[in-house]
């Protein structure tokens, strides 16, 4: 017997807007039934797979995440970091090394931290 991960729940102030940001990040669509103002919105990451589930809560984020997403981009890490900054992310910490190792810590528009790792092409170089 095992358990299967259904979703990763993310508390937020504006479920629709934060889900829209993550939809752009992942290239995956919002659920067709979701609308602006909905208190719960979902981005399914893979057919039949887990989803990012955004749930509106009244309290703001106050401390560092205890759980976060790590992204491995399809393109070069530097290009992806720039794209995500353009979508509204902010750079929290730069853990990139001169030799190309490491990662960039970003935050989404509501302050939830996530990492951008090296891509396969970065690792091959």
C-alpha cells in the first residue's frame, strides 16, 4: 500500500491570480472551470498527475516556506530566471556558482519561494 500525491496545496491571498502566474511558469493551463475571484483554483501539471492547488486564506505569508518547488527549466537556467522575473517573480537569493553549479531562489508574487535549477543543457556544458 502507498499514497499518491494528489496536489501540492498553496495558501494565498488571490487564488486565481497566483494560479495564473504558476500557469505561465509551468506552461500548463488553469482548470477550465476556474474564474477570477474563485477561492480555489488548480493548475494540473500532467494528465492524471498531481496539481498545484491554490486556496485563498485570510492570513498573509509571514515566514520562509518549509516546503518549496524546485524547477528544472527546458532552456538555460539564466534565460528561465529572466523569464520568471518578467512574469513577476523576485530574486530572493542567488546560489549560482562561477562554475555553473547551484541555483537561483525566487519568490512568486505572493512571496512563496522556489528554486530554479540548472537545465539539462547547463549540466552538459
